[in-house]
């Protein structure tokens, strides 16, 4: 019973408290007393947050400004250093450009000097080649001239021997004397040609070409070698055509050609044989043939007969000497006239040389 009274009393008390609270709520007093501290705490918190934020912002802004000033100073310093380096690089580049220009100029000068040296070398080489060529030409001309002195000198000796060996009448003696004068003149001409070779700074060995009949030269050579042929018992037959047209040639040099071939034919002819000189022509060429029926030539001798200084196996029939220059001289002169010379021969059956010269060289 006592416990029930206690419970009912407690319930009633609680009910009164509830009613009192409701009353306070309705009048606003409770809100003022109860809620005001919370609101004040909330406001204080917000103020603190604002102050903290502002303080943070001031701190942050100050820090950023400091950092910005520091970075700006570093950046400016870096820019200054880069400008200095750029100036140094520009100076170095300018110096290198100047050096390059100097090197280019030096290279150009060296190239010009090198080109001049190459040109001078080429000129010296050409001069050396020209000197060697001129020296060779002079040697060849000397060889030709000295060789050709032998034939007229031998002819003169033959004429003198002829005069001493036989009793000739006045007409015959006059004829022989004419041959002696003609042959002596030939020697003088050869000697003069040697003097010209010695005197000239340059020797070209050029041809002095004129339109000349070949027959006149053939007649002169045959007449000049008649005594030599008779001394060996050889007969010269001159069958040159009087109608052969005049050919553009050097009379002095081409007479050497005929002289060498006729003299050579007599040299290798046997006693009682014939040396025949024949000339004829066609529409384009004048041809001269010098043939004999002497010792002849082998195929090997024919192949090298025109070589300078060639010593052939065939020997002169009367022990005469042979220099190996005669046929070489013939070939050079004939080819110099735009012609050609050929050989037909057989051992023991004689030899025939054929010269072919163009009418309209």
C-alpha cells in the first residue's frame, strides 16, 4: 500500500513538471534561458571560424606574397643570368662567324693558289711534253738528215770513181759533171736543213707543200743512182708516167722517199738483176712502185721493216752497211703527206714497195 502511494505521488510530480515546462515554453522564458547559451556558443564558434579563416587567409596571403617575391627575385636573377649567357653566346657566335668568314676567305685564297699551282703544273707538264716532243723531232730530223747525206755522198764517190776508171769523151764527162753538181747541191740542201734544225728554237718538221709532178723527182733520183747501180751490175728501168697529175707534196722530203727506196733496192739487188721504178694514177691517187728481184724479205722482216733502227735478216749483196732508218723515214714522210706505203716480198724472189698519195690531199 505504501509503495503504490509512492508511485502515484511520483507520477503526479512528473505531470506537474511537464505542465510547468509547457507553461514556460508558451511564455518564451524557457527558450531564452535554455536556447540562448547554445546560440551564443554557436555564434562564438562561427566568429572563431571566421577569425581563423581570416587569420589563415592573412597568413596564407602573406606567405604567398613572400614566396612570389622570392620566386620573382629568383626568376629575375635567372633572366639576368640567361641574358648574360645569351650575350656571351652572341659574342662567341659573332666571333665564330668572323672566324668562319676568315676561314672561308683563307679557303678561297688557298683554292685559288691551288688552282694556280695546278695550272702551272699543267703548263709545266705540257711544256715538258712539248720539249720532249721537240727533242724527239729534232733527233728524228737529225737521223733523217744524216742518213740522207749517205746516199748523195755515195753517189759522188761513184761518179768520181767512174771518171777515174773510164775514158769518157767531153759530152759524157759533162753529163757526169752535171750529176756531180746536182748531187753536191743535194748534200748542201741537207746540210742547210741540219743548220735550220739547230738554229730554230722549235722544230716542227713541218712540210712545205706545193703542187709538184712526181715524174721529175723520179727522173732525178734514177739518174743520181745510175752509177751505183752500174757498179753492182744492176739495171734501173724508169717507167714513170709523164701524164701523172701534180700532187700536193714537199719536193725536198718526197725526193728522200724515192731516193731511199731506189737506193735500198740497188743495195739488196744481185748482179744482173733489175730495179724498176713505175708510176701511174687513178681517179683518186697517184701510185709509185719500186721493185727489184733481189734477195727478198721474210714475213718477220716485213712485219718490222718500218720500225726505227730495225735490223733485218736480209743483208746487202755487196757488203754495204744498213742503219735501219731508211724505211722508217719513208713511212714517216709518206704518212705525213696523207699517203701510205706497203710491202710485197718473198725470200729469194725480190721486193716491191708501193707508195699511194691522194691527188686531192
